[in-house]
């Protein structure tokens, strides 16, 4: 993934300086949050299914090696090809070579965060192969040279006017802000791509070990088209995306739809079991499934492996008050929000170490997660690691050190307490501080800070004794 | 990377981490209650309408045929795509349409690149795609389609209007109940689709619009005799 040079704080400032985007994001995220809540409320066995899903994920990861082999055996028996990619380069090279071998000029692609993670489009673009994103949101992102701001809704940050302008400038069509007209423009433009593409590329929502099937989930139908009309279908799967059986797949699909968009089921749950068979009418002649590691085995070996349960539903993004305020771009990673704050430093390195600190640990993410990942605990673990390896900001390390020394020493503790009492009481009105000086004013811009009590517990205790 | 090397790395990670192995899953998937057929049909129709399908509940295949002829007569041309008669619950379906001068677009897709693209060009003109179903799911209003010989995928994909025919005895309460009965059917062809409503998107400011890439209109004709 290409990493920006801006620091996290710069990116946040950037995000906060665009109020119209901020409004679009918070409205969109909240609408999705409510849709999910409604869909879950009428789901009778919600909590039971959620715990079942969690068990399925835990079980799969604890025997992932066996399931991967079973999956690969089944795919190969069906005539599909499996390629094992250690990292982004191995994966991109394989696709590049495949494309060259088959003289592929045009590739139709369905939405996949994994391909963003490995910068597939750039790598193929350098080789002069045209790649067209076919998911409406991703298509808009591609036309405007932007980046997706949400793992489910890539243009959450855009207004209708933005989209109208982008289509008007890039597709030679009259300006409109009507979503259904914009929809028709995209449909007509994309037809030609679907019917002329030589290769279709998709991600994989789930791979089913017992049958060697892959499941692609889309509402638009582009996942079906790119896996049907081109002669070659390439599917790229993160190695953790396995479920053991079709029954487990069903459990996941029920939860995924409700968590992601509030639907009972996504429109197209497309289950692909091998390439087109001899007597079938249509479908791709070749199916290549690339299983990619790209840092996942390191996560699996760590104490943060629980994050690999994730099924990329995006619910934790919508629920997160931080995401609602700063939007996806500020995270600077293809994976934003709570899940991204954990995945990004693990997958993409130190540059993303500040992300786990951008959370109030309110727990809304854990509450909505369909596989009940304990996201707040993982965030705390990462914060601890940051302090231990010294990559937390200097002021934080110093203040933590002062705190550690003070809390261990009763006399120092007394002195600091007295000091804090005097200072906060000077700034406070009726027990609340509404304005703090210097950099601290960022805090009081948004809310009031409670002053320390006039008398501490120790003081009350000793005066009572007398 | 070699397969055994890849898998070895994964195995090493698992051992380092000491993840708990959960062998038996104490919680089981619920299969849904097999209520009586009338209730099941009612629920199926209700849920399918809720996801913006057009449902037609008819008593026999003749009325079903009339319903389809009605839909066909509204179209700008006489071209259509469909599954083979063998897979449709209306006997001699394609012969009837042929006698009425409707043109069946053959959706066998050749390997050769040029031929392939000219076939797509031809198929693109079809106004309606007509298919049967392997099953319907009452709790979500979904239909399940396979892609065996004679069951082209494109019939439910390339056309603006998809008409699916289903008989009432094909309706299951939930996906769980279908899988426990017929899970082999899901994987006996290269493609099985669980379809819930017409193609849609809410990408632009969360506003729902229908028919982005797949069919924007989905009719389900339920034959209950
Ligand atoms: S962490 Fe949970 S809520 Fe967040 S995207 Fe993954 S599965 Fe969804």
C-alpha cells in the first residue's frame, strides 16, 4: 500500500477542515449504524448466531493449515489453479504474467480491499494493462483519482454534487445530481467493459474448505458479471478467509449482510465451485485463486490474532465516534476505523502506530462486531506495545514515566495532587473548567473538564479523625 | 511460493500462538420451523416483495405462461433468453414462444475471443431472461439458481428483466434447512447463486437505486397447484 508522508495529526486536521465531507461521512455512517441495529433487532437468534460465528472463526484459525490444504485440494480437483503468494509482489507478478501470457488488454475488477492493500491496479497500470473498477463506488473513486474512505461504502465522503461533477468531467455526460440517472450512466458505461474484458479480478469473501468453493458477495451484480463474462477469472483471497463448511458459510452470510448494510441477505451471494464445466453454457474457462499471506501469518503468531476473525463488514467503522468525525481518509490506510487501527500497524508498519491511540475505548465497536472481536482490548495491547518499543509520542512516554514514578511514591503523589488541586481550581467555574490555555484548549473546545474536588479524600479523612 | 512452504509457515504461526482448538461446536445452526405450506408461501411472498421483487402467485402453469406472455408483450423487441425446457415448470415453454414468433437467444458462449464477443453483442439485445429455480427461501425471499447444462448464468444476469419460475413445493423455510437437505446441489455446478431481490446500490449518498449491473426488475412467478 502506498503510504502518505503526512502524519496522523496532519491527516486529521485535513479531514476536519472539510465540513461538507465531514457531514456526509457522519450522516452516512450513522444511517448505516441504524440500519444494522434495526436488522439485528428483528433477528431472533442474533446473539447465538454471533457466538456461533465467533466459534467458527476461532476453530478455523486454529486449524488453518489443514483447512487451506483441504480447500486447495478441492479447487485443484475441480480444475481450478491455486497460487500461493507470500506477499504483494508475488501476487501482482503472477497476475501480470498471466495477463501477458493470455494477451489480456482489459481487466474488469469487482470491489476488493485486498487488491487495494497490495496496490494491484498500480502494478498492472505500469504494465499498460487497463483495469476498470466496476463497483459503482470504486468506479467513482477510480475516475477521480481518490481513495476509498470506507471498506463497504467507498464514496461515503462524497456528496451527489461531487459525483455529478466527476461523471460530467470524465464521462462526457451532462451534469446531474439524481442518483438514479447517475446509476444509469454508470450501467451503460460499464456494459462495454464487462462484455469486452479478457480477465475478471475479484476478492473472495469466503472460501469453503469442504467443497473448494469461493463466495463473492455483491449487491450490484458486478461480482457475478466479472466472474462470468471474461474468459479468465482471478480471485484473490486473504489466507484467513476460510470457513470449513457450507453451513458455516450460511452463518457468516446472514451476519455479514445484516452488519454491513442492514439487509437480511445481500442481493447476490455468488458461490463459485471451479471453472465452467464441460457441458455448461457460460462462465470462465479458467479460474485462478491466489491465496495470499502478506503479513497475516505474523499476525496469526502474535497475541493479536483475534483480529483475523474479521469478516470486513464495516460495522465497527459506522459505530465508531472517531470514524464518524474524521472519516476514513484520515487513517491513511485502506483499512480505517477500529479494525483498521489494529490491522494497519500490523500489516503496514510503524507509520501507523498512532492509530490505536485514536479511540476513546467506548466499546461500541465490540458491541456491533458480528464475530464479537474484542477490539478495545486489542487496541490497548497495541498501545502497550507502542510504549514498550518506544514508538509512542514523546510527550506520552514522558507523562507515562512521570505517572509511574508518582503513583509509586506517596509523598510525590501528595505534592502533585496539591498542585493539581490549586491549578484546576484556579481555572474552574462551579467545579468545571471550560477554557484551558495553549494546546490544551483543543480539549475544552468540545467539552468541559471537571475540576478536582476542593478537598481530597485524604484531607477529608484526616480532618474527620480530629 | 511453494504450497508446502506456505502451509508450514501457517502451521508454525498456529503453534507459536497456542490458539485453542475447538473441536465440537456446542451451538448449532437453527433450521427454522417447517410450518405448513400456505404459511411458508405467504412468508416467501412477503419477504420477496419487501426486497422489491414483483411476485405473482398463480394456480397452474397455464396462468404462469399468460403472466410471462404479458410481460413479454410490453417489451420493445421479441428477443429473450431462457433456460432449457427441462428446467422450467411450464411444459414446452420455448416451443410455445417459438410458435408466437419470439426469438430465443442462444447463450452458449464459445471460447474464441471474437466469437465470444459477438455472442455477447447478440445476447445484449434480449429484453427478458427466464429461468427456473432450485429453491426459494421463505425467511429472506431469496431464490437459488444453479448453472448446470441448459441453465445459463447469463439468463439471470445480462438482461434488464429477470423472470424466475418456482413451484410452491420448492420453498424452504431458511437457507439452513435447504442446506441440510440439498447441500450437494450447491456445488454440483460451477456456479450457484442465492439471489435476494433485484440488483441495487446505495453507494451515492446512501440512496437506494435498482438495476446497476444486474437486472433492475425481478419477477418471481410462484406456481402453487
Ligand atoms: S472487526 Fe468486526 S465489526 Fe469490524 S469490520 Fe471486522 S467483522 Fe466487522
